C-alpha cells in the first residue's frame, strides 16, 4: 500500500533547499526570460522526499523541464501537510 503524499514549501535559507540547488551546475540557466524555479518539496508513493524544480524554456531547445532532486538521506519536513490535488494554486 502506498503512503500518503506530503508536501512542504521550503524557505530560501533552508539548508536542505540550498543543498538541492547546489546539485545544478547552473542553477539559473536563463533563457528567453525563464530560469529554474523551485516548485516545492513532496514525498512520492514510497515516502521518499523530492525537491521539485521546473524550467519553462530550457536552453538551447526551449523545452519545458521538470526535475525532482532527492532529499538527503534521513531528511523529512517536520511540518509537512497532506497533498490535496483539489487545492488550486
């Protein structure tokens, strides 16, 4: 049975988010006015935390990209909330 999906938006000074950003060779990759954006952190069906990022115009192709950076081993958000697909953003 899969675990419930949890979600959390980390502040820009959070050490875990800083570590996740550091996995990108170029954390900006500006192209046509777009750059990498942190979209939040969430668990997958196994309970593993991923920090999600998107780029809406990745150079050089201009394609969209979504990447999940795995959280460091043993990390979990203390005050995460259940993910609800019905909540509009």
